[in-house]
C-alpha cells in the first residue's frame, strides 16, 4: 500500500524581463502569478527588470540565496535579439541544468507555433536548491509551460515523480 501524497505549497518568485513593459502591462507575469497561486503555491516576490544581465543576475542571486524561496519563474529575454540576455545572465548561476525542460518546451511549442520555436532559448535548472525556469516573454508560452510542464512538476501529487518532493534532498 502506498500513501497518497499531499500537496506541498512552494514559495515561488516571478521575474519579468522586459525593456518595454511595466508591471501594469505585464500579462505574462500576471498569468504566472495567477497560475501559481490558483495551484496553491505562494508568491514569495515579484519583479520586473530591464534586460540587463547584471541586474538579472543580482536579483535572481538574491532569491537563490533566500532559503525561503523554492523556485523562480522568469519570463522574457530568451530570444535572439541583441538585448535578449536571460540565458547569458542566469545559466552561470545554475548548479545543475535541466536540459529536458527546454527540449520538452520546444517540442510542445512546435505544436502551436511550428518552427518558430527554434527562436526560444527556454531553459531550467537548479541553483542552491532553488528551481529556476526561464520562459519566453509571451503569455501563450508561459501558459503552455505552466499548464503542460511546470504546474505538474511542482505538484507533489504528480506520479510517478515530481520536482516538489525532491525539495528536501536538493542540498544533500
């Protein structure tokens, strides 16, 4: 007999990377905040920063250093334009990369946007026991990532395995 798993609420941060949006116009960040809170998680903090690798690194480092933060959802800055620098800013902070996330995201995204998914440099990983997911800036991309991948993996009830139940063992 196996006991049913209970939901474990996680404390998550949301960071929007944009040179053009304000918090009032941040539909992607708004979506992620709504999705995580409706799922039963807690919003630990939220920020919107310009696409500057050093500001991004500083803010995410602050959250990674906080033992009360379980995960970070970043939206924006994952494309190919000259200002898109989320991967360059945040990949150096990761202790472990999660290659399957980016691969799965692009495979699912292909169903919606075809070969345009090649322009996404979405990625995920682990830094100091904190999950980090970097998503494109579009609301539809954030919705696809949350509804098809992240939401289930951050839910301790997802079987056969999930990221939420790994949390206590991440710093072993």
